[in-house]
C-alpha cells in the first residue's frame, strides 16, 4: 500500500473515531516509512503516537491535586515552552566550517557513538555544548547535524520565551524541560541562551538572576550522560562565568571566508542542475560576499536561481539552467546594504 493510501485510511478512521483501526494503520505507516527509508518521518510519527497514548492514560475525571492531575497540567505547560520536536537526517557532510569546528563536532559525536567505551573506564562523557557566533553562521545547523548523526530527537526551546518578566517561574520551567529530556533521552536545544544575561535588563533583582543561574548549574550537574544540552548564543560575553565553565565544549562560529563561500556554493549546486552563466563574474561575487553569513549568501543564491527560472520562456520544461550572475550580484549588494555590511 502506498503512503497516500495510509493517509486516507488514517483520515477515515480518525473522523469515524475508530481508535483501534486508527492505531493499527498508524503502526503500519510507521513500518512502511522505515522500509522505504523515511526514518525521519517514522521517528516523528512514533513520538506523536507515544505522547498521545501517554496523555490518553490520564484522560477522564481526575482528582484535583492528584499526581495524574498535576502531570496533565505539567504536560500543558511544557507544550507552551517547547517550540518544536524534531528529528534530523543531516550529517557532518551537510555543514561547512573550518577544520577546528568540524573536528570539535566530529569528536563530540564520536563520544556518544562510543559511550560504552568511556563508561567502561569510568570516563566522563561530554554532553553540554555551547555554540556561539554571529547569526546565520551554522549554530542551528550544527545542532541538526548532531541530532542526525546520533539519531536522537531534539527538543527546541526558545529561552527568550521562558526568561520573561515573571522571573520567579524561570527556574521552575527550566527544571521541567530538563526532567523531560532526562526521561526521553533526547537533545535539548536552547536558543537565545544569552537571555539569561538579559535578565539583568528586565529587573534590578540580581538575587533572582543568581537563582536562575544556580538552577541551571544544578541541572547541568545532574544531567544523565546519554542526554545532551546544546546552547546557542550570539553574545557569549553576556553569560555568567560559572555557566561557561560548566560546558564541556565551547565552539565559536565565524563568518565564512572566500574558501568557505566556495564550498557553500558547491554544496548548494551539487545536483548539477544549475551553473553560472559567467564563472569569472561568479568568482567576483564570491569575493564581494565576504562579510555576509552562510545563511545570507545561500539565500541570495537560491533567490537568483528562482528569478533566473522565472525569466525563462518555458520554466516548466527546464531540466537545467544557467544562473544569471547579474541577478545574484544585485541581490548580494542589496543584502549587504540592508545589513550594513
């Protein structure tokens, strides 16, 4: 049976409220996805199914204040703090970085692949990673690579949404998230980690800031070795020194140089469908792109490809095309101007 047939049956049994058949078809779709090498989709479905079944066990009337009642409230609160749960099929081949960054990521991943060897000799496992550097330079992509290489679910948290004017709730919310990660053996990705430093801007209550930092220090200390925390920040200098010392690895990301930009272009155009109409002009634009992030450069190139296709007389029939370098040049100039680069 094709995937579309499974989806139609899921819709049918869902609308008919036939849970037994719905669960049966969902499990069949998960197995079908595994066989057709759609592992990312299969893992996500399994996670949805697992969470749904767990919540169903607590459905119905519950006594206020009971453990079931409190767990249900906690699940609701956690869902508001989590941006998304994702799985990744990215690998180290998908990231462009200097040799030092690549090596650091490689060894971090290797530690978790060979965790049993380290445990055999009672050696600690690096599981707390801080990524810092300008926006668009690969910090989030690096977290996807780690999740993909280790085949782990990643829970994406926007720390800015947790650290709010209600400072008294920050420690409690962080504790809930770490507790969930420990039970699910997943990766916590904390974006905007510098929000902890910005607490000072919200209030003069430095005592509360100290309590939040102490909470994270304790959570880091008791994090199971199979669980991973990845924090990302554009402003490492805002972080508390005691927090920085708790990270096993701190990796700095930088804006791409000319060689990095060329690798990015090669990776973006690797399927061979698109080539530049003027290689010399393309090389000049690559030099002109220095100062922009990986994200900005790739965005301008992909936009140039789109506009080149749209300018074609019959874009639907095109199998390959030459990228109009004059369009790309204009887009790069506009991007640099808008970012004051």
